C-alpha cells in the first residue's frame, strides 16, 4: 500500500513569492491534515479536512495561507506571499479513524 | 502554553539496554496518547498508543505506561537497538476524529553499540 505522497520534497523561494505544496493521501483515507513543523518542535496542525470539508482551520493564518481539497482526495496548501518565518517543514497526514499516517514533508526555505 | 512536554531533548543509550522516554501533559481532558518515531527527512511514523482507561500497553519491544494522576507517560524500549535511533514525539488528543493531535517537542534517542 502506498503511503502519503508529498511534493515537492524541498523548495527554496525568495520572500514575497508564492509557493504551493501538494499532498496525495493514502487511498480510502477520508481525513487529511496539514501540519507545520518548525526546527526543534513537534508538528502543529494547520488544517484538517473530512473529505472535502475543512472542519478545523483555526490555526491556519488565513491572510497568507490557503488550502483546498477538491473532490476529497488530493490537497494543496498555498502560501502567498511567503515570509522568512514560513521556513519550516510542511507535513501532510491522513487517517481513517485511528492513527495518522504522515508523508515525508516538504522542507521550505524562504530567503 | 505547551500542553504536551518532553523535557529531555536527547537521550543516549547503549545497545541492549533499556531506553526510557518521558512525556508530561497538562490537559486532564486528553484521553488518548500516542508515540511517533521520526527518522531524518521522513515524516513521523506511528509507534504505539494508549487510551486513558489503561495504564499500560505493550507491543513487542515497546511499552507505554500512563500515570494519569501525575499526568505523565513514558515509552520503554527494551532491548534498545541501533535502528531505534530517531526522534520520538509524544502526542495527545481529547477525542479521536473530533479533535487535533497535540505534539511534544520530541526527544532524540541515540543507541550506540
């Protein structure tokens, strides 16, 4: 069974530029999560989807971050414009009731 | 406010000995606890979990103990192996599918020969 797929794995951009991350969850998993992980910290939830509905986006900085999960499968997380403080690892995870399964993450560096 | 705390950023253990990773939490409403393991350049991988109605859960070399009165849980790995070298995250949740996982800051375990 394929795991959670994320792309790109690494991204370097200049501040004020836009950036997008893509996630393909495990087949059949209705719940999808985007997490932010800063260096030396644990993952922090940005947004959670149940199918195509965002059921918890309270931690998503909506002035610059947006996400979508069209058709309830793949999801895209976008930052526009990026700031220096957005440099981090962005993790996608999916679940079907029990434990969450994480993808490898996208390491974003904003210069 | 850090609701889940892992006060030891690192731990070094000799192969074959026991590794004990600790985690403290502040929210008494948490009712499910999980441990994740993370290798460099990979996402966290689920390791073992425990419900608040239990005080111990065992899976092979891994055992998690929960002390609700102390708001403390620990992960025991015995015997430790070099392949166990990774960052271990403790996480907690109030009720599955309706709430979010709260992660600790992680403990880097190094198992040396």
